C-alpha cells in the first residue's frame, strides 16, 4: 500500500496522527478539514492539504476522488457529517472507506451507507486500557480482529533458559512467537557500556534469556493466560 493514495478527512488527534504515520511511511496523503488552523498545521507533512466542507458534494467534486485508493473518515463528534461524508465518497466511487464510529448506532448507519471498515475507537481504547490494567506483563497490543491481537509480552520467569521448542507455545497455548526483542550491551570507544535493542526471529533452538520481550500473535484470551506463568 506504500504507493497508494489516501484521503484522510477530519484532522483531530486521530486524523492528524493517521496522516503523519501514512506520510512517514512514504504514502501519498490528501488531508481534508474545514478548519484552516488544522490545514495550516498539516500542510507541510502531506502531499496535499485541502480546506473544504466534506459534506458539500460540490466541494468533493473538486478533489481527485478518482485517484484515491482509500479514504479514512476520521471525523470525531459530528456524527451527521461523518455519515454524509461516507455516503458521498461511496457515491463518488472511492473503492475502500474506513470510518470512525462513536456508538453502536453510528456503526450500523456507517455500514448501511457504504463504509467498508469501521473503527469503534472508544470500544477499542476501553478494551486496551482494561487489558493494560489487568495484564501489566503485556506491554502493548495491536488488535487484528475483535478476538485476535499481536502483543509484546515480558518473558515469563519460567521460560528463562528454555528453548522455543521446549516451551511449545503453539501447542501449549495456541500462540505463535513472531519475534523476540532483546537488549544488547556493548562497550563504546571510551569503555562505557551502551545499551541497544535488537530483534531476534526465533528458530526452535533459540534460547530465551532473562529480560526478553516476546512478540506473540493469537487470541486475546490466550495472550492473557501468559500472565503469571
């Protein structure tokens, strides 16, 4: 998707961060908002920044909608504007639309007017906060679906010194280890210790070491079971 053209409509915190992340990864980004201050703030970070009201069909017709591969409707509290913008982009032929929902009803309406994918921001944030409180050994997680995530997890003490094959997470807990983050201590030219992080892609013979951080993928319930092992 690196060479794709993305349109992000709504430059609140979520929309602004989406623009910056996409641009940083080499994508072409068109940022849209009706607030001139936000357009001024983002204009040097994206391919094009456009000051328009996205609920006005005539305004949207001035944009290169035919060149857009994906639109992200990041409009926050204005539910009516979010729904109308989604419907207009669908009508204009945008092939894939991701929209942000503020409630269950908002979610259903966005689906009805043509959103291909819907982000339930508040629900996702609440779930991640609860997981962080209840499972402090889980450093971070990225949901893939409602039930499956990729997570960074502190190495359980009982795994230290054992091999990936010995632990057999796929067989024991239905989890797959995709990588291991490991701290490396070296010495600079002046003899001072320097800490750096390296990523290990484990084989069955890789030995776990104290302080390792595992990157695992699996069902959320199975990831949570790593706590206290």
